[in-house]
C-alpha cells in the first residue's frame, strides 16, 4: 500500500507543476482551453490528494489482493502525467 501512496503523492506533485504552467499560459493567452486545463488539473489534483488520504487512512480495509491494481493505476497515471508535463514544457 505504501507504493500506491507514494505514486499518488508523486502524481499530486506533478499536477502542481502542471497547474503552474497551465496557469501561466492561461494568464498570458486568456484562451478558454488554457482555463479548461487549469480546471482539469485542479480536479485531478483533488482526486489524487483524496486518494493519498484514503489509502493512508483506510489501508487496513483494503485487501492485499487489491494493492497491485492500485499501484498499477497510480503508475499508469504517473506515466501519463509525465508525458503531459513533457509536452507542456
């Protein structure tokens, strides 16, 4: 479960970085797409923070069989966010 928590926390950190870049772009361009990306990143950040909290506080309620799936989902999201960050910067 610790790996899933760490991966979700890394996702949250990447989303903070994306928010910074999207916010900067939105202020400069004032384009609707940029504002949409900021809103999207905010909701995804909230989801990841809630995931970290729920994994940490309810870890005993998750069965050991679910841990590989939770880690895989977080790892896939991490790869997707890294790609998004790479193409954004």
